[in-house]
C-alpha cells in the first residue's frame, strides 16, 4: 500500500534552516510528481511546492519562493524540502502528497505530516 | 491566482440530516483538456486530509456513497445525504486546473448539533 512518511520537523529559531524528508513506498516513486502542502496551527491548507517526476521542473508558492527548495532522490524514493531563512509564519505541519502521473489523479495520498515550529 | 471561496464556514448539522457545502472559484475550472480539476478533502480532528472527491464528482475508493460532488464552471457543491458522527471535521475544496499555485478553499467545519 502507498505510504508517505515525513520526518525532519522540529523547533528552530527564526533565520535558521531545516530539511524535511519524505520516504515513499508502495508505488513507483519515480513516475509521480510530488507536492509539499502545509497547515499552520488552526488554519487551512496551503500548497507549498511541487516537483515533476524526474525533478526537471519545480514550482513554489510565492510565500516560500527563494527560501525553500524542493528536490527528490528517485534512487532512494525520497522527497525533500530544504527550508532556509525560516520565519515564524512558516510554523506549520508539512505534508508530503503524491501528485500526478498519466492515468492517475493527484492528491489521493498524504503523509501523516511533520511539525515545524519557528520560534525564538 | 484562482481564489476558492467556500460557504458556509461553519455547518452545524443534526445526525441523519443532509448537509451541503458550496465552493466557488474566481475563474472557470474547465481545463483545456476538457476536465474540471476540482477536489474535495475531509480532515477529521487530528488526522491528515483525505481526498473524498476528484474531478468534481468522482468518489474515491472507500468513500461512503452518502458523499457526492457536483457542479461545473465556477460553482461546486459537496453534499452529505445523511450526516453521521464520523463525518465531523473540516472539508476543503481545491482546484488543480490553473497551476501553480494549487489553491484551497478556507475550509468548512462540520459539527453535530
């Protein structure tokens, strides 16, 4: 069965960096685009970043552009989110979400999320 | 960016009664390929979001048939024919036609009266 397991969250100070990971299993990872979506405490869902199946194209929300970098390692079935210059407003649960592949509809599978808290 | 607007934001419902959530987009969600990429998600307390409906009206595997999606263009609706206790949570619509960014509605909190 499809599994997405995020890790790497924690409490960090403003201006510092953190790298999130998402270990994927139960499907052919290299065939799918992948997303990061976040949810601030008590708030709604916000799309953060997307990477194509082969890593050739990446998109970012304006709120994180220039500070966050999405990447993937298809040989190890892992998705990453490098977060630099973190701000208090980046505090959220970050979800790894399976995206598009020809013949399938995206956003069906979500991880359990990892909490990032940015506080001094 | 496409703005998704849900209403109501809070929906108290009596068990066994129907519920309806509206979602409107700031522009048509009909894609050039002819599909309309409008999803509905359920988020139960303390859980990750779960996709219920994709492309307006297609129910995901395991989703009870009391959930249905409808609509076209800019106006969409999620209906629960008879609300059960396990339906308590927050429901989000999301568009995937005009990206980036993919955008969500604000969420509608369904609770039992």
